[in-house]
C-alpha cells in the first residue's frame, strides 16, 4: 500500500501532500568533509516518501511502512535531545530542529515509506530527515531555502539521533538535481551543480553493496578525526584543506608519525582528486574521472586504511572485468562501492564481482545501476 493509503487509514482523511527525498552516493571526496574540504555526492533514484497532514492539537504521529505496527506519538513541544529514541528520532529530531530555530511547527501526521536500503551507506537517514523537513516546512508555511532545511536536518541527526555526521548527506538529499553531482565545499558550504550524465556517453554508474557491515566503524571514525586534528595542530593550520598539494611530501615530513603522514596524504590527495573529477566532468573527460576514482580507492586502502578485504576484492574484480574506475564510497569498513563502467559491460562487471565473492566465500554482493537524480521535492 502507498503512504497515502496508509495515511487515509490512520487519519480518515487525505494527506495535504506527499514529499520525497533521495538517498545519495558519494562519487569522490571521502573523509574530506571534516577537514573543510570538498565532496561530490549525487542523489540516487531510491528515496523516502512522506505523506503528511497538519494537526491542530500539537501532537506529532509518525508511522513508517518499514516499521509496521510501531505508531509513535509525541508532543511537538516535548521532543528534543534525549527525548526521542529509535527510528522515530530521525523524524522527531526534525520537528525539534525546526522549533529550536524559532519556527512555529506544531502537530502533524507523518506516514513514511523509505525505499533507500537502510544502513548500507546510501544515507537512508538523510532521506528520511529531508523528506520530513520539507513536509513540515510546507505544512507550516515556512519559506526556507533547501540549504537551511539541510542544516536543520543535520542538526536533527547530530543532536537528537546522536550521530556525529558531517554536512554532506542532508545537503546532497536536499540540493542535488537530476543529471548532476553536487560539488560541496564544506569550508563555506557553497555548492555547484556539476554535470553527471554517464548514460549520454554510453557509460553507467554501478553501485555494489558489499553486504559487509563492520562493527568498529564508529571507533575508527573517531580515530581518523582525531588524527586529522592532531596533524592540523602539528602543522599549525586551520584545517587539512589548507595543506597544499604542491610539495606535499615535504610538508608531511614535519609530522611526528608515519601514521599521521599517511592520513594527511589521503585527505589532501582526495580533496585534489575531487576537484580534478568535477573539472573533468565539466569537459566530459571520463577517463580522468575513472582513474581518479581508482586512485581514491588505493588512497583509502593504503593511506587512510578504511577499506576491508571485501571492498578491495570488489574494486579489483570490477576493474579486471573492464570497469573504467571503482572505489569504496562512504565511511568505510564495508558498505558500498561505486563503479564507473561502459554501459554494455554492466552485466560482465557485476558477474565478475559476484564470481569473485563466491570464490572467496563472501556473502553475495548486490549490484545496481544508479542514475543521478533529483533532490527533495513535493510529489503531490
Ligand atoms: P544509512 O543512512 O547509511 O542508511 P544510518 O544508520 O545513518 O544508515 O540510518 C539508518 C537508520 O535510519 C535506520 O536504522 C532507521 O532508524 C532509520 N531509517 C531509515 N529509513 C527508515 C524507514 N523507512 N523507516 C524507519 N526508519 C528508517
Ligand atoms: Mg546515515
């Protein structure tokens, strides 16, 4: 059943609208976001939809088609950090973020249908938050730009869900446009739409879910952030973004350990690769894009040490089958890889990855073609 039909069952009337926000894949620029660097995500077709209507009693009711039977009810004025737990915190957190920013948001019925695979690094969380943010803003007549809603959605995730994530996911879900990637500069939060239309050049972007979800992701993430802070202070800079690529090895010699040198090398080179890729996309130079993606994977594997055997095998098997470029995407230690390939090789590449995983005794990976899609919007 559609979220609209479930909404009718729940409330006895039609929703005032249905809003949608997509998941995303980061094409390149990994772990650069907390170093004031560049990232280049694009929205995918998979999205979360929210059928919503206003309530005048100040009560927020949230239902997810993916969490049947779990109708969550809360007082709009009573939600906040420490008050909301579980999946509904992603929605109630947005109510809180809007209210604490001074916006007069009250009760609402929200029925959520999330079609972004959850926990695979495609940012189902941001898709839920952004769909809810857009729905609530329109229900309450708030004329807020997408950038502002993205910031509030990020606050919901940081402060109410309690996940210390950067600014990329919500901005991608909110601001991406069809046929483009979003070049986001996390220093000043400025954005640029970069043409990304592989199909027009006989190419395809393939995402492969490795099906690996390692437990120690959070610790490793904290470790990497601390290393970056340490290196920043040893170099006397504001952020690793400010380390010039020219003369990099000389700069690295000023650091106290080999580990810090490797971490900084990744951040600086991936930041440079992100710029290289966005410039190459503007002139249709896909060869450069593919090479930079593969170089980025090597950097994450060898310097930032956030890959895992499954992702390395995935990337190698894709390249062996003729893909033009491949890299893990997302925080690391599992999740998905993104592969650039000729469109007529999609099946060959997918089959080769599956064969390699079967031979290694790994769980069957899930490949699917993604198309750079539109960001959050009202559907009806
Ligand atoms: P990712 O964003 O990479 O998919 P996260 O751990 O950040 O992974 O977010 C996943 C969480 O978001 C889920 O555990 C759940 O709490 C919430 N979520 C995502 N989609 C839905 C949905 N359709 N219904 C309810 N909760 C959802
Ligand atoms: Mg998430």
